[in-house]
């Protein structure tokens, strides 16, 4: 494969990677809605869809590293910042086009990472609320709950007349 074909392959791959990240972003938006509405079935379906998209992204990432290595030379560890620098110095027309496409991939990847953090935070809050509710049930309602400075419900760990074991 010659350099020109490698640049074309890289451009096509970067477009595919950006599109796949956009699809993952859509799924994460749907996941956020499902988390807010506590739609278990939707969450199960979205988990399967995300698994497939993440596998696609893993494949695209591996292929991108191979093409970058072929076009820009080997690196001890994959480094997006260094790739951006090298793409900015790569010959036209492939280098400038690939630089623009790779910046798009990085941008959408950052957005997806933030969406993932938001969804994880919402999930964590939900789990914490359930845990606190179970503690309250376990205590039999005999204690007055208090709120910590963080807003989290704090209950004593004492056992009361109601047992979750029956």
C-alpha cells in the first residue's frame, strides 16, 4: 500500500471513528433519559448497544494506531497530542485533512467521556439513595435520619426490630 492509499484509508477511518463516537453519544443521551425515568428495560437494551459500539471503537482505535504508525512513524505509547503535532507537519493533502478529522474525533471523544461521567454520577447517586433507603428500612424507622454537609442521608448502623432477612 502506498502513502496516498494509506492517507485515504486514514481519512476514511477517522470519519468512521467520529461517526461511531457520535452514535455512542446518542446512546449515552438515551441512557441518561432512561436513568432519569428508571426505565430498566431501556437500560438493558442500551447496555447491549453500547457494548457493540465500544467494540467497534476498539477496532477503529487499533486500526488508527496502525495507520498513524505507518504514516507518522512508531511511538513508544499512543499519544494523541504527539499525533496532532505530527499531523500538523505532515505533507499535504493528507496531513492537513487528517489533522482536521482527528481533531473532530478528539472533540467528540471528549464529549462522550463527559456524558459517560454524568451518567455514572447519576447512577452512583441512585445507588446511594437505594442503599440509604434500605438502611432506613433495616433500622425499622426508629431513628431520625440526619443529613451530612454533602446532602447525603446519614443513618446510624444499629439494628432495629425490622430485619431485611425476614
